[in-house]
C-alpha cells in the first residue's frame, strides 16, 4: 500500500540536523559571552587608568595580558 523506504532516512536526517543546529547555537552563545567578558575587562582597565589608579606601565602590562588571553581563546575557538 504505502512506500516507506525513505521515511526512516528522512526522520534520522532531521534529527541530526536539529542536533547540529542546537550545538552550533550553544557554541555561538559561548563565544559571544567570552567576547563580552573581554570587552568589559578592557573597559574596566581603561576606566581605572583614566581615574589614575594605574600608571602607564601597569596599564600596558595588564592590557597585554587581556589581549594575549583573547588571542589564545580565539585560537581555541577557531581550530577545526
């Protein structure tokens, strides 16, 4: 009566497609969350420097630390 030969494949493909989309969404959200943390760390550093709480050497040292952490995080997220 009915031909269900491709029905199982279609259901399985749809399931894996949904799983991949959910994983992609989670990965994207984590990356965006990390980007917001980095920018807020730099903003805090900039404000402290502007207030005079940090001298120039200390500012540059901490800024380099923030930027090196950012590069290492980006390397983790960009590897295939």
